[in-house]
C-alpha cells in the first residue's frame, strides 16, 4: 500500500501540468527578482516606438556648440558676448523662440573690468571736467560696457524678448522648507502646484539675476533616465516647494504658441494642456515623447554649427519664425545620453524631439486599462502552458507556440508604431517561450531515460559483434563496432587485443588510432603510452618512409641518403633557411601531396629543465595561436608535433619573400602598392585581434609578399600571446626594438593597438626608406621611441599627400588611446588615401634617401642599410614585473 502511494506521488510530480505551473511561477520570480524581462521590454519599446511614420516638426532647428565652433572661437566657456552676437542675429532674423541650453549660473567677470571701474571712480572723484578727461571718461565707459559680457548678453536677451534659459534641480523627496525660495524672475515661469502632479525637487540652480530678468522664461533642464540609463520619459513639471517649473521643451512649445506659463492647465493625473493641445501623462506629469528616426543616415533634426551661423556661412534668415534650440555637442562640453533609436543624443536635440512631440501631439500613451489587458494576456498564456500545451503533440505545440509568440509581439509592435499605445506584452511572450522550452526539454529527457535501457542492451550486442568480426579478420569493421560501445574495462581489453592484431598485420597507423581511442579513456592502461609512441613512430617513418632505418632524427638532406628523412608524416625535401627559432625546411605530405614549410627547433639542445618545458610550451603556443586564425592574409598552420626532441610546425609554403628589401631607399615600392599591402596587413591584424590574439612583432621581416600574384601574408605568430590568458600579467615581452610601441617597450600589458603602432612604423619605413626613430645606441633608440614624436614622413618624401602623412602620424601616436583603435579603420583610411597616392608613384624607385635638417642636406644613403640591419635583427626582451609591483620602481631592461 505504501509502495503504491509512493508511486502515485512520483507520478504527480512528473506530470506536465505540474511542470507548467512551476514554470509560470519561476517566470514570475524571474520578472520580480531581476530586470531581465524589463530590459527586453524596454529594448522592444525602443525598436517599435521609433518604427513609425510620424514626422518631426519643420518649425524646430538646432544650433550646436560643436567641435568646429570650439576650435574656431576658443576654449569653453566662451565670453558671453559671443552668445549675445548669435542672439542678436537670430532676433534680427525674427526667430520665433530661442531656447539656449547653456548654464549661466555664475557671473562672468573679466579681470580688466575691475580696474576699469576703479579708473572710472578715480576720474569721477577728481572733479576735473576738462575735454581730455571727458574723452577718457567716454573711453572708460565704452570699455566697461565691452568687458561686462553679462550685461551685453542680458541686453541682447532683453532686446530679443523671446530667449529661454535653463535651471537645474536636484530631484528628491522634500522634507521641510527650501534653503532658498525661487527668485522672482524664476517665479514668472512657474505654476502653483500642490496636488503631487509633478516630480519633487529639493534644491535648484538658477541663472544669475541680470540674465534671469532679461530672459523670456526659465525652464528646468532635468533628464529622467530609466534604470538602464536611457531617457524615455520627460518630466514636464518639477515641483520646488509648491511651485511647478515647466521643462524647457514644454516652455518652448508654450512660447511658440504666443502663450504664457499662466496659460498652462494641469489636469492632475491625466494630462498637461496648453491652448488646445492636450499632452497625455502619467500621475506624476511624466510624458513618453516620440523620438523620431532619421532618414538616409541623417538625423531627424538638422544640426547646424554655431560658428557657421555666427560667421554668416549659414544665413540667419533660415531660422525665421522657428524655434531655435542652442546647445553643446562638442567633446568635453556637452553631455550625451541614449534615447530610443539613438545611442547618444545631446540635450539640445532631445529638447527638439520632445518639443515636436508636444506641438504635434506625438506622445506615447500607457492606457489605464493596459495593466489589466497585460494581466489577462498573462493568465491566458499561463492557462495554455499548464492545460493546453501538455495535451498537444510536439509538432502541433511548436506551431501553436510560435503563432502565439509572434502574435503577441506583433500586437505590441503594431500598437506602439501605429497607435502610439504601449501595451506591455513581452512578459507574457517570455512566459510562453520559457514554458514551451521547459516542457519540451522535460519530454526529451524522459524519452532519453527510456532509451538508456535500450542502449545498454544494444551496447552488448555491438561488443559481441565486434568480437565476431575480429575473429573473422575484419579488423576495421570490428573497431567500428567497438567504438559504439561505452568504454569500460572489458571493452578496453577487447580494444587492446584488436590493436595487437593491427600490429601483427603491420598496420601501425590503424593500431595508433586504437591506442589513441583507449588513451582518451584511460591513459595509464597497461603499457599503452609506450605502445602508442611506438605505433606513431612506425606509422610515420617506417611505413611511410618505405624502408628500414630511422632517418627522422638525422635530417641528412645532402648526404646521399637512400630515402628522404621524415618529420612526423612529412617528407623533408630541402633546407629553405634559418629562422628565428631554428631551421626551416621544404616538406611534402605524401598522403595528399601538399607542399609545406616546416619550421623546427631542437629544444633539448637549447634548453634544459624548466626552461625546456617553457620553451616547448611557447613553441607549441605558436601553432595553437596561429592555427586559430583563418584569414587570407595570415599564413595557414596545418600541423605541429615533436619527434626525437625536434619540435616542428608545418605551415603554408609561400613563394614570395619578406618586405625587408622593399624598405630600402633604392627599392621602394610605388605608394599605391605600399598602401594596399599595409591595408591588407591591417585587416589581417583586425581579424586576429578580434580572436584575442596579439602578434607583438610586426615588422617587414614577418610580412611575406609575392609580387607576381600580389599576395600578402602575415607570418610568425611565435611570440603572440592570447590576451585573455593569465600569463599576460607577468613574463617576457618580446619584439624588435625599432618597431616596438612605447607601451611594449615599457613592459606594460599590450593589446592590438601595439600591433597597429608597429604597422605604422613599417608603413613609415616602406614610404620613406628609413625608420622614424634611429639612434647611435640601443638606449638612445629606446628613449626616442618612448619620448619623442615621430617626424612627419613628408620631411623625407615631400610629394606624399597630407592625408597620408596624417594617417602615418595617427598610427604612430604615443598613447594607445589616441592612435587607431582597430585595424579595419586603419585599412579603410589607407584605401581612402590610395586615390591620392598616384603622384607619389615615381618616388617608389628612387635611389638614396636624403634627410634635410636645419644645417642643410645630409646623405645617409650609405649608413641607413647598416643601421636598419642592426635594428631589424635585434630582439629586445623586457622583463616586466608583476602588476602588484608595477606602481613602484623602474622597469628592468635586458638587451
């Protein structure tokens, strides 16, 4: 009886409907406890709300205090008479309303004004009314007016009569009485509000009195960021101890309609009304404005430069009868924040969107019934997951779930984009998907559990079939059967016997496969290590070499050997040369006929003990790192191994040669060819950097180029390190000194921008025939790289374009954050400059390089190749201390 009750309880817990209930409650807990679903809802709102046919008002214009204006007018903040000049221009052009978002919270007193006023006082005290003193007095009065820029700005605002300026408040719950009441000039724009239909503020900053009195109105410039930092809501009113201050956008709309603040009507909890316009809000007067999407890559509102308007390049008449919003967008001056449809928008542009929303009644509404509609949809989805979904077949369930999911999102999207109504349906849609996935997974797991028993029975069948095939001599088919059986001691014994049968038939490569399959399960089984090593050696040398002996370790290429020596599975054809890590051979894979270059290093002859282990790891890290990189401009790695203490890497065989000869003054390539080569290298580095691989030794010797086919390949990632590895915190930083970046030379942690600096050095050398930094000693060279700016390449090649010179200079910037941040941008700029490189073609085949200094011309043609050979072939090791020690002490250099 007890057993029957237990069985019923287990069946109850396993039912689909109970699982559905658990899933619904889990989704509710996820929604309440995290912001995961809320984030998806906001992202969907941003997408749907901006996918609308609504068009912004053409009565609104934006004038930006941009980088161009700061560069031409001067550092921010500007003298306030500059703002006055713009206001005078706009006023003369009959602009409807001028919304100036700059803060005028502090007086701007010119130091000379104090002395002018002292001189005026002294002149008045003298009582001398002579003609000379009258002229001096007039001059002093004129100087006083000119230097009192606050008064100049206030006069311009007073004359215009339509300028709005901002105030800023600290939002928070009010606990007592204010530190300072609103000044009279701020009260002119404020409304009485004691119903809580606004956002509460505890402190405020107002413009200075002279400007406040001259302004036509003062609105608040507070943003109301969402939990993710984006601005989606506009607080139309900020309540400062019973006085509701309208936002700049609301005040701009009011003034453009020839209304005053007193004409604003507050329908508490529902809307804010100006004239016949009714702006729907929530209970705190928060509005969901329409953020308009740009067209053809252009923003919704055209943004003109302050400087262009001030200088007349853009005529002021353009702004006649328009609401003109003036604000900062320059770096370090303006603050930008994300809004729906735009990742970074300035306050001035934001006010333009919101003002247009108010004037066109383009706001988005969250209806009162929306929460009940969302709840009803959620209950319907929950009922489907708990009751209907468990009763449907897999195919039918997938179809119904997909249909419901798409329908929910389409309804929300359609209501937002077409009806400007926000009905939050992402949460029910998420519950629907989670419920379907969970129940489908549950069914699958229960089905798989039923299959386990059947698999156990079929495993024994396969093992017995394998033994039968082995007894018949069909060893390959027997191995195929054994691999289908889960590994255990009995199967290991069967496989060991099978491998011995392969050895008896001298099929050592197949015996190796069996041993590898066994080693993956238990590497310590019997003598499997020695068996695997022996099978590997015999399969790669004896069987493929075609005879006795063991030539793999001798590498006699010219001694009349009967058979070609082997490295792994590769036949060694001839020696190609000496590389940085050992001998490089031409090899061939006899199985597929592939010709390869084989880089080798006799590790045991160079290192011992822990150094041998470290060297082996570093050698194979080249294969691991470069093997991950599949790019048309990066050499392909096919294989890596170690035989008889000779480590080797088989890679793509390249027919060309490196770029070293093309960096000399009498062998320079045409400028377009240089730019094409460097652009392709930059793109290859961009790809490698995205795979978290930094080369660390970019130089002409590591770039292969075949002239006939115009093929470029980046080689030797042998000193690259994976940037997300913990080994980047300490260890050796390797590189060729003339091409090392300042941060690499200092032993700091480097990233892809270091490679781009090295590529910039190579570009300089390929264009000029000389390195940008040279010195009589290694110490002098390192000092110049770390401290001196690179020379302009046009000092050596005057015919090069300014654009190309700027690209070289940007690549050679000392600070990583001010040079190119990725190779794709570097490559794009180089390709853009290629059109202007035609004039420099003739310079690519010149003779010696002439360098001009203050004392005339000096011919370095004879000495440069020798200097270049020294610097290009020298490798510097900078032993860097752990991060914890970097703050103190100097970096140790080992050369």
